[in-house]
C-alpha cells in the first residue's frame, strides 16, 4: 500500500475536496490532509512561521471537518486528516463532536494533526492568549479524549472545566483518532510524550533525525512505550528523500498540493503518482 499522501489548503477557488479526494483514491494515494485557519486578521502583525509573504489560501480555507466529511462520503479507503487542526480555535466539546462524527462517517479513517497556532492576533480573536496556547491545547486534547472514551465524561482544568456530560457519537477508532503534533520546537517532544500519539514534522524546517531521538528520550522519561508511536512527515517530491524518510519509519509522507483549479492540479497529481510508483 502506498505511503504517499497529499496535503493542501482546500479553498473556495481551488479544486474542491470531493473531486480531489476521488482523484487521489483513483490514483492510489494513501490519504488527503487539509490545513486549517478560521481566518487571518487583516492587521497582519504576526509574520508567517515559515517566513515570507503569506499566501491568500490561508484566509480562503474550507472548514477542514466539513471538507473531510464530504470526502469521506465520496471515498472508501482514503485516509483523511488535518495538517494541521488549530485546537486553540475550537471549543473542545464541539471539536470532539466534529472529530468523532467524521471518524464515524469515514469508518475510522481520520488522523488528527494538531497545533497551537503561530498567529497571535488570530488566536486573540478566539479569546486565546498567545503565551497560554500550548497549555490550552493540552487541556483541550485531554478533555476530548475523555469525551471520546467515557459515557459521562467530565474534565476539570485551568482552561477547560465541565461537569459530567452526554456526548455522542463516539469515534470508531478506540480512544479516538491518532493525534500527531505538528511542531518541532525543543518543547514539542515532551508534549508528544505527554498527550499525543505521534509527530507530524515538516522536513527541512524540522530536524527529523534529531527529533526522533528526542522523542525516544521523552517517551523514556514519561514511561511510555513507543509501540503505538507513529509519525507523518511533509517533504518535497524527491524520490531519494521520500525513500529515506520511509526507511526512517515514517508511516506516511505528505506532498504539498497547491491551491489551484482542477486543470492544474490533476496533471501534478499524475506526476506525484508516477513518483509514488517509483518509491514503491
């Protein structure tokens, strides 16, 4: 089975999620991963975490769970994921329901790449102080796990606090979809060992080999087994590098698809499919 998937900003002006998902499944790709931003503040005070001018797709994105739900209904085997979901921009009770609904509709095909966000003004519009974003992310993830696994979940933290509730559906996947942290700072490794199931780095931007070593050490400190650990990595369409990442143990490799119309995307998908066949 292919380990090559596609990551893109699904927008109002690009190929829509259903035809894109169908085209990916027809060509044998492993999955479709969608980025998320609820909006971008017009002030543009925060610089992009990758540097340079911010492309317009950042403020034209579909809601990823609506888009992935539509893709789920149109496909049978395609893995569906976020890369990444900004947990800080959601109420944890409603986000838990959205995730569980897509996982149920897709029969357990959802993977949740998450992050806390780099745009301070964007987070402020959601009532999240930038300096608290990771503590809030942690509590929301832990609260969602309670909602997914308990009949009468409750959570009592500094940022998330609710008495016992009833909330269905529950995810198809036991414990909920795998949660992969999309960050590569020196603090990320302990966070992965604390409340995530794996890692979703960006090749070149993040130190892959060094990060894997740091994660092993963090799991040892936390007393966790690496048996269920998995990682997905975004990289460039280079045959040798993709093969190297798979050899290192990557569960899947994400190739960037531009936010472009169908007539531009499908030929590029054909090129990626040829690359996928070479990698094997």
